[in-house]
């Protein structure tokens, strides 16, 4: 089963202003900007948003991308507010390095340079926040990031040899049906258990998994491209797609990207 976090409890109520102790530290946010003044402005706006969050975040500050890239795994950062236009190592190069080592990192670009937006799309940023409009735009971006991260942390459980195995849904790349068994691809591992694809689809469809074929259920977070030849994953693996359902699959994929990658309509 996949337990859902209760976002409607008093943890999310207006009482948070009165008692921050109710909130566990759940989201770690890094600000990366070469301009110290911009860091302070961003941090101040983040602090103004904190009472509206369901969790109490930790905020880290970095003045250059290289240092942050080295520290990102050690600190377990969830969200990076990244300045695109930095002189030594620009934000796009930093984003590329970050995504190489932490594919599920949520990136929010800070910029006043509209011409760089198109170049940055391949890094799947959650949002673009204009520095000149940070007060108006940052709040929506952070609230959306929190919901996106929460959805990725839902746990999928299955029994193997009478032992319960649990994994966050974002770690599962795809599920493949082979006879009476299901093969669950998690990183470089394959977990095998008896089961039916319809059961897995029912459990996972609300968490960003797409049925692309009678024998395959894929996490949209790992899909690089869908075309007439099939589905290409980020790791280079190719999976088949049902011809009769190709158009439906492509539409569902776009909806999945909007919701589980870009955080729209969560």
C-alpha cells in the first residue's frame, strides 16, 4: 500500500505561526547566487513564506555553484534556487552538474534574463522566478515545490519472501510483467514478486506512473522521450509502446510531466 500524508491536519493550519515545533524538518532549500545582496533578499522572502508551508525548511546559502555541487549530496538538498547568470560557472552548467548526481533535485531558476529560459528547459526546472518580481513569484514556486516533493516521498510496499519491502515511488523506474511475476526496476536492481499488472497500475497510477504497454508501467519522471518507436528512458533504455494506445499515452505523459515534474495542478 501507499500511505498518503494528511496535508489537511493541524500541521498545515494557521497555528503554525504559533508553534513551529509541530513541523518536522522536511524540505532543505539552497540559495545559490554570486551576489550577496540577492542572497539576502531571497532568504528574506523565503522566511516570509515559511508560515504558509506545511514543514519547517532548512535554508543553505552558496555563493558559487562549484561549492554547492560538492556539498549537495552531503546536505541532502531538496530544492535549489539557482541564479542562471553567474560569472565564473553559469547556472546552466551548475544545473547540468547537479542533475547528473541528483536527478530528482527540484530546481527553481532565478533570473532577469528571459533569453536564457529556453536553454534551461532541458534541466526540467520547476519554475522561473524573475528577481525583479521575486516577492510575487517565489511563494507559488516554493509551495508547489513542497507539494511535488511530498508526492515523491510516498512509499510503495510489496512483500518478498514474507518480508515487507518499501521504496519511495520516485526510486522506481518501471514495472515489467513477466508471466505470473512482476519485475520492479529500482536503480540498477530488479525486485521480483508474484503479482498482476492491473494491481500495480491501480496502486501507482496516482503517483506518476504511466501504463505504456500491456506489460509495462513507467514512472514519468524517468521518461526522456516518447515517439512512434517506443519510450526512451533517461538511462538510455528503450521500452515498447502500444500502437493502439499511443495517442492516449502521449497525452497522459504530458499531463504527468505537468503534475509530477513541473508541479502544475498538483
